[in-house]
C-alpha cells in the first residue's frame, strides 16, 4: 500500500495512528480529554469519510519501554504491519514512536505529525530535556505534513525550519454550546480551575494566590485527575493545610461531563495559572460559557486570551499577581462583567469540531493527491 499504488481520485485508504486511544474500552473513550480527544476526533472524521483507521494503543507496549521512554518503532511495526497509506503520530509520543516515520517513508507511506505542544523544556532533568529536544527536532524534520493546534506552535515549527506550506493551523473545536449570555453575579464566590493535579497547571500557585487575594469568602474548586502526580498532590495538600484553606479549597477529582457542566455553571471566575499550554481546551470551554478568565502568558494562552479584554494574564509562577487579579475580579463589578462579555465574544469565533476536522481532512487528502500524482508522473 505505497503511495504510488493509491488512486488519487478515490483517495481513502488506511491510516495508522499510534497514541493513547483505547477503542476496546468504551467507558474510557467517553472520558478522553485534551490532545488525546483531539486525535480521536481526527481519526473518527477520517473514518466517517471512508478511511480505515487503526489506533495503536501505546499503553500496550512493554512496561520497560514506557517506563524508560524507549523508541518502540520495531514493536509497533511488527504488530501493525505495513498495510497503511498514512501514518499519523503526535509530538507528545515522540520518544516512543521515534523511527516510525523513517520506516514509513522508506515504505513509501505519507507521514502526518500532530503537534499539540513541545514538552522538552518542561522536563525536570537535563537528561530528559535533552532526550525530548533531540527527538522532537528529528520528528518535526521528518514529517511530510504537520498539523499545529495553535499559532504559538506554528511559530515554533517555523523556528525549527518548517515552511508554512507544510504546516496547517487547526485549532481544537469547542466541546460545549455557547452560553446565551455572559456569566455574572453581584456577589461572586467561586473560582474554578480545570486541570490535572500537576506542576504544569500551576495548582500550588492557585492555592497561594487565593490565600493572598484578601477575598475572605472566595472558594477554589479544582477539577482534575488527583493521581496524575502523587508527589505533587501531597505538596498541594500540605500547602492547603499550612495556609488554613481546608474549607475554601476543594479538589473534586475527575468529574463526568454532566458534573463538570454544573461546576462551570456555578463558577464566577475561571482560573488556570499554567506554566505551559499548547492550546487550552478547558479555558476555551470556560470562555464559551461566558466566564472571565485569569491565566498566564505561557505558550498558546495569549493567542486565545487578550489581556484586559477577555481575561487577565500574568507571568507564569507569579502567584502574588494572580492574587491581585482575583481581588480585582471579585471587587470590580464592571471589570468582571466586561471580561465575561469579552470572553464570550471571543469564544463565538472558535471553530466547531466539524470545522476543524473537515479542515484537516481536506488538507491531508489534497496533499496526498499532490504526492501521489507526482509519484505517478515520475514513475517512482
């Protein structure tokens, strides 16, 4: 199933997508979030358009490979074979899938890379930072076509030498319906943070910010996976105790979509003091529900939020500045209303999933037709 064997007029064929999508567990499919959900929506749009899609679950790799991030292209290739036209990988899986693109290219397959965000600079040890930096650069260089989910990611890809012709900006679609009106109450009480309990999300900074906000009645609800990083969770719990916030900070754990919707409906302000976001789906959902946002200038966040118009932005890690923002939004009614209106107005311009997946489908098929036609014309 090489490119030269593909009929460009009836392009659908077979796609291989290594990642963390487990189609054997329907319940787990219903709980997909973030980049994994993005990948799944892409795969299902291709499937609905006539493509055969195979998801290879990287969780099925040997434990040693997952633990030490060992490149496993050989294992993946043996299990899946070579009967596919397109290989779709993601940058977040770069260490495990390293070498898979090169194998696919040698077989005459078309390779697509989805870039949610670059994670090398987020790694804690020099060795892991080096490992991810090296693998990310190589995988970006070897991909035939790249899908980026934010403008900041596009700029990073350009810095690495990829031309705009090879990169498609396809922002995630909205998972929720736009609110009929901005969220505004005369007496605000609740801050909502949606994100796993991990350092990247700035959970500790959120707790400290609440303590220094001088808003005695404010409460913080944190919705996200508690067991993502047990060591960090313990630090957060200790911090809550030391600051005497046990009655004001509530870590709910992961919630169902219906339960999360209730949390959004009760919130007055959305808070996400993240150190890095490749896009920020939870923030987009909060804006679509008409919530004013407090966040940071990290990663793609400024591409989504205009400071002073749809939210307030501070430098990552500056919990004192976050506390000042909380104080302002809880005490300045006009500011809170204006930011809520700005957030909803901005969210009205966000794409739907149908928009996004359709854009990707057309771009990939168009590029495939170009490549296949070139192969036929050259006789290669």
